[in-house]
C-alpha cells in the first residue's frame, strides 16, 4: 500500500510540473497550402516523403528573432509563403519561416504551430527539431531574465512530453551537425551564419536543465 501511494505521488508531481507551464495558443495561418509547402520542403530539402508534415522531435533549437516586438514577430511568421525580404533563403523553398514557440520579452510563451508540425527555423534539422524563438536579440532589445526562465520551463515540459529529445542547441550551433546522422540538408551550399540566442543565454539554459544529460553538440570537422 505504501508503494502505491508513492507511485500516485510521483505521477501527480509529474502532472503538476507539466501543467505549471502556461502556454498561450496563437496559431499561424494553417491551410492546405501550408501543409503542401511543408511536405514539399521535407521532400526537397531532406528527401523525406511523408503523408503528413509532422516530425519526431530529437532536439530543441533556441533562437532569437532580431525583431523588437511580439506583434511584428507574429506578423513575420504568420504568412504561409516566404516574404520578398528573405531573398537569401528563397531558393530553398517557398515555405515561410517560423517556429513552434515564441517567448515574448515578458516571459509569456506562445504556441504558433502544433508541437510536432514541422516549422522552418533551422537548416538541415527541421525534420527533427522543435524551435523556440525569443523576441528581441537586438542591441537595444536584449533577451530578458523572464525569457530565460520561460525557456527553461518550456524545455523541461518538452523533454517530459517527448522523451526522445536528446539535444538542446542554439541556432548558432546548427552547422556543427553537418556530419551527424540527424543532418539531412541536401544542398551543401545552403547555409546561413547565426549567432542566436547568444552563448551566455544558451549556457544558462543548459546549466538549469543539466539533469537531463543532454548529448553534447558535435565538434565541427571531427
């Protein structure tokens, strides 16, 4: 009987822990066209032919938006097709960029996509990565302590829900996976240089979630 109550307590604590993360649903435009463009992206970029545009999460990728407000961030991610002001990545597909989650400067967490719906946020790894975008990252709009706390809570929630997640990385580290089994990008010339979300912010997240024993990021050219 004692063991029974211990099991119930553990389950209850797990439920409370997950439910302690407040997530506000703020979905982008979801249309058959977005589904089709996402499926085309999966096939063209990664060679994955699927009936549904879903992923099996193996990592969380943390970003900053380099956009000063939540409203402007949502306006940027909401359209189905890539806008004209992103010519540097237009040749890699018409699907607009986005991420499953956005964290505002005040720490509020917004869910833009279903959690396992593929979003275009990181080259080579979108097929297995859940993205967290943080509003800001500009010189006059740095990421905040509230955002850091929310990222930590959100990552803990995601790890408990998707136990196959093994990596937490910053966008600045994505090219380290070029020779990794998770890397599927076919075009060897399709790369962009990234610095988000900043080394200090990323290290703080890893330190506060170290109990999950994340796999180390591969060392490039090894």
